[in-house]
C-alpha cells in the first residue's frame, strides 16, 4: 500500500514538472497573444528565418515573423507582427542577420530618419536577404577566384594537352 502512494506522488510530480515546462515554453515563444500591427517586406533569401523568428530594432525584440510566402516574382514576402508601442520610420531598412557565425538568424530593422512612420499593413522597401555563408566559406577555403589564375606575370596561357 505504501508503494502505491509513493508511485502516485512521483507520477504527480512528473506531470506537474511537465506542465510547468510546457507553460514556460509557450510563454517564451511569444505565443501569448501580444497585440500588434503587421508589416511586410520582400527578400530574395531568408535562410534561417521561420515563423516565430525575432524581429529586432537596435538589438531589442520588437516583434516576430508571423508568416512567409513566395510571391509571383520569386521573392519571399515576410509578414511581421510588430508591438503596438513601437513605431518604425518609413525609410527604415531590414536585414537578415545572425547572432554570430553559428548563431540563429533574426530580422534586424535599422531605423531611418524620416518623420513619417510606417502604417499598419505597410511595407519596408529597403531590404537585404541572408548571405550564403556556406557558399562564401567554400569559395574562401577552396581558393575560389574571380576569373583569374593568380598569374602575376599578366600573361594567361592555357595548359598544353
């Protein structure tokens, strides 16, 4: 009888811990129904960006990515939910950035100097997609060049068969 009580208490403790972690994960992902307004931006590459990715202004989280769609021009339209208390100048720019070489990607807004603010549903026009880091590293490590053969003499001759 004593064993049944101990097993029941241990089971209840495990379930309580699981519920606590689920609640913590739910709150930390920003899924608490924070109200905000939507902005969009078109980007050529969004490597590492997904629904829920942070949108930061001057390093501070001001929103999150709400959806990603491919438009008819083969650009990715990023829909962002921005907190209501944050106003974004109309001439701001958006860049896909990563937190270090191996860090996760996020969207970084650089505020412009305009007095006019983006309205709800507005679009950030000045954008830069993500860099192909693996491509850049492979070119650097592989000794990729820009068309020359590193011949310092200036004469480029083809090898004879």
